[in-house]
């Protein structure tokens, strides 16, 4: 783990030093990272570790995950422990371009395509769509979901699942009652199959109705897994407050590690730092294990909110002998790659290999992407060759990423070659990647042809297929085609959701119609309050207002974002501060404003604050004084 922390430490390469990120142990009272506001010593012994508030005396446990979040491989990482003084540096706040990339990736997950999810049902979801699922399985899966060819995309569902899919959410329980009255029975296996399929389609509201029916009937004895599933659905549909209320009513014997992990995962997805830290404290109070899963959640959270705390989490993992997983390394590789620290990224990869953790296609694609962004095209091409492994027909799982990556390398012939291999039986994900690839290469007509293939093959094309093409129109400034596609989406019965709104916003901003883009997003948010617009949609408008020095409208977008839950991200403050600077207006009280939101200003913000300080002393002003 010491080797991991050294590899993950970017400051040796950049020469930055943050005193606030020194791993220290200070008794504090509240989750604000501000020792000066301490008023009494807490009973449960909170400590500040690298500016990351965590309980004292963490214990090691196993980890159970499913899908995006990580699980329980027991890995060999028994390096010698180091003293606190040896960790003098932490992860710095990186440049705002990195923050934007991170936010874009996370926001894209709000409407990530599911093969069996038809766009027309997107408005069924009363809560925000999520990339993550419950930490049920011991397996560690990082984007390795298997697809079916386009012509074989018929779900392996049960008759009950088909009935629920065709029934409005408010009538689900009545439909189940009728099905039972017809002589059918609902056993645990059937319940899990139906629930899993509803989740896969992101019909969280319907899955919650099913869960409520099963719990009320008591024909199936609920175990902790079932209570955790119900908690997760409530969080997705009604939010964390209602989920926490439900947890309090779970029988104490079933209110265990899995339930609290579920709460934590939902907090991290919702970017609720304070609540996530409270749940970690609660886990400790209940003497539940602090596992690799919990640590990975904190790493993901702090990689988005405050990278100065990442080093503290790594130090805690080393101190308590919590083993890193492949997801741990994926998070660190992504942080280093986005920072442009290729040497640091390679050191993390080296440490991962020393821990005998193998890479998968997704991790290889991520590394290749960072190589391309940093201009290391030869290294990227080597990774792509490794992914192909000489026979793409046997390594079909790599094709989806290869199409995008070859486009990023500006290799249309390679894109065409990969497509020819998968063309006879294409997966939906491969077709979507092909659309993106042709869009990157500026070949809009080929992208439209791939889109038409989806329309011809599927009776109800997924919403993501429209959104991908809409994004291409936005990036190429094709406003009229974007409007036409939006109308086509509406006529097909598809619900125009956050990703489509985002593309429309970019279309109008790119066309110079900023007020129209602002109006579209405002109307979209009001028309469908259950589908929150993407963070980047607001930032596209906010950054443009800031560039124009329009403080009034920049503040308006800032407060609108706070109202719907996008709070405290440093990129928002950076844009707002830039608006004041461009308007030649002094940003009075800006430092206090950030501090009130319990945030640590980035280097970029500190630099702007210094430049815009109306009371800043200069050599001339000192002479005049």
C-alpha cells in the first residue's frame, strides 16, 4: 500500500504542496474539515485524516459488489507501514478542465443506455437514473456487462415481468394480485428474476412497487439483501431522506453492512459528501467492517469533490490493511490520467501489476484514452493492439471501445476494419460506438447511416441512440438537423430526457442563442421535475454567461443548480468568480462564500481570488500608502 500511495501521489511530479492535505489526527466536531470550529469532543472519536473525516480505529472486512462498484478480491499488498510525517503531500485540486471531464463522465451515467430500456419509458423513473447497482455480488465487475446481437435482443424474462412492464406503475400491485388469483405463485427465485429485469430497464418505480407488495404479503421472508434492495429503490425513487427513514424501520438483525453500504453508494452517486461521511461514522459506531468497497466509495467521492482527501483515504487503507481492488486502481489511474500525469499513471499501473491484478477491456481503454489525450499516440496504439490480441473475433468485447479509440486517433480505416468484423451481428453498444466514431471523424452522413440501422432493426430504439446523434449535431453546429431529430424523437413517443436537453443546449449555445438555450433548460426542468438536467448542461450556459461578464445570469444559473442538488462543486465557483472578473466587479465575500459551503478552494480559484482582490497591495499602492 505504501507503494500505491507513492505511485498515486502526483505532487512529486508537479512540485505542489498543500499543508491542508498533510495527514494529521485532530479531534473535530462536525463534518466541515475546519478544526477551528471545534466546540466539543465527540463521543465516537472522529478524526481528520488528510482532511478526510473518518472514524478512528477502522477495521478490515470483506467486500461485496455488483456492476460499477467494487468488491472483495483479497489482494497481496503488505508493504511496511509508514509514519504520518512521511505523508506530507496529498492529491491537489486539479485544473478545471479535469473537473469538467469528471463531471461529464458522471453525468452521462444519468442516462446510460440499457439494451432493453426503451426511451418511451424514461419518464417512468421518478428518481434519477444511476450507473450503479447494489453491492450484492462477490464478483468484481467493471463495465463487463454482456450484450446480445441486435436481432437477438429479446429479454430472458418471466411472464410476470412482462405483465409488470406493460402495466402502469400505479397499477402494478393490482396486476400482481390478479396474476396470483389466476393460480400462479411468486417464489423467491421468480421475485429476484423480475426485480433484476426491472432494474436493468431502470424501472425503479415499478421494482419498488413489486418490493412493497412482496414485503406486505410476507409470503417471502425478507433477508438483508431484500431490505438493502428496497432501501436502494427508495433512494432512487424518493431520495436519501426517505431511504434513511425506511432503514430505521428495518429489523435490527437485518440492519447490517449491506444496508449501510447501499446508503453510502447512493450518497456517493448523489454527490452528498456530508451524508456519506455521516454514514461511514455510523458504520463504525455499529462496529460493521470498513471494507474495500467503503474505501472505494470514498475515493470516488473525493476524486470528484476534493482530491486533497484522496491521499488520506489511501493512508487509512494502508494503516488498517484494507486491500486495494481493481476499482481502487481504476479510480487512481483515472485521476492521474485526467491530470495529464502520465508518469504517475504508469506508476499506479506498475503497482497494480505487482499486486497481480489483471486489466480488463475497460481499464485498457481508459489508459489508451489518457495516452491519446496526452499526445502519447504510440503508447495508445500499443494498448489497442493488446486489446485486439491478434483476433478480434475472439475478443469481441473490445470492439465497442476500439471503434471510439481509433476515431480519437483519427484512423477512419481502422474504424471501418473493426466495423466489418462486427457488422454481421452488431451489438447495440457497438452501433452506438460507431455513431460516435464517425461523429468524431466529422463523417456525419456515416453516423446517420448507423443510426438508421438501429431504427430499422429495433421496433423501439433506446433513447441513447437519439442522444448520441444529437450530440454529434451539437458538436458540428448543425442546429436545423438537431431540431429535426428532436421532433422525430417526440413523434416516436420517446421521452426527451437530460442527455437530449444537454445536446440541445449545446446546439443553441454554439449557434449564439444563449438565452434560448437557457430557456430550454429551464422549461425542461419544470416540465419533468423527476428527470434532473445534467450538470454539464448548466455549466455550458453558466460558462458562456461568465465569459460575457454577465454576473446576474451567472448567479441565476448558480442558484438554480443549488436548488436541484448540484451544490458545492468547485467548477461552479470558478465560473462564477470568472464572471465577476470579466465584468470588472470585485467579488466581495467570495472566500467566505466557499468556506460556508465547506469547500476547499482549488489552486485555480485561489489564483483568481488573488488577481481580483480589490484590496490587494501592489508596489505602487504601497508607495502611495
